[in-house]
């Protein structure tokens, strides 16, 4: 069970943070500031921590990804039939995690307004579905036994 969680965390976490860095650069912002913002979720003082805060943000990002990967693996171990329809499962998990993060967690923690801007909805749905949930699904499908 640990191997698919670790691999899914590494692959999806890397893809997702690379997209975040690219989008940050496109918007003319500094990637370190974005990473410090990520760290400020659980560590509010991280925005003033310089490079250490950015490194902490990267750690927080991968910790969140590991939690999501663990939740996914536990879900499909409980309901292995979900791996029989991997595309549907990936899309559903991506949409669910998008809404959990962008309509509940982030607004509650940072007070961001709802609804999010259209560009944010599009980029975040893409990230949660294509860069996170699809790799989660196919990595887990590779390592866990499927139903008969």
C-alpha cells in the first residue's frame, strides 16, 4: 500500500507544483512567494521566512499530496470496483478534491471570495483531475489487485 501512495505523491505532487510555478511566473509573480503562501496555511508566519518559508511550502504541498494519495488508496481498497472504471473514478476524484480545496479549505483558511474566478476554476480543475487524480488512479490500479 505504501508504494502506490509514495509514487502517486511524488509524480502528482511534482506535476501539480510545476503547473503552480508556471502559472505564478505567467502572472509575473515570484515562485518563492507562492510557496511561502502555501506554507502559510498551517504556518501563518511562513510568508516572512524567506527561502526557508518557500522550502516549508514545498514540504506542505507534498504533505497535502500524500494525504490526498492516501485517501485515494484507502478509498479504492475499500471499493476496489472503482478501479474497473479508472477514467470515471479519476474524473470524480479530481472534481471532488477540487471542490474540497477550492470551495471549502482555501476560503475557510484564507478568506478567498466565492465563487473563484473562471480562470482559477479551469486551471484548478485541470490540476486536480489531469495532474493529480488521473496519475493517482492509474498508479494505484497498477499496484493494487482488482476485483474478479
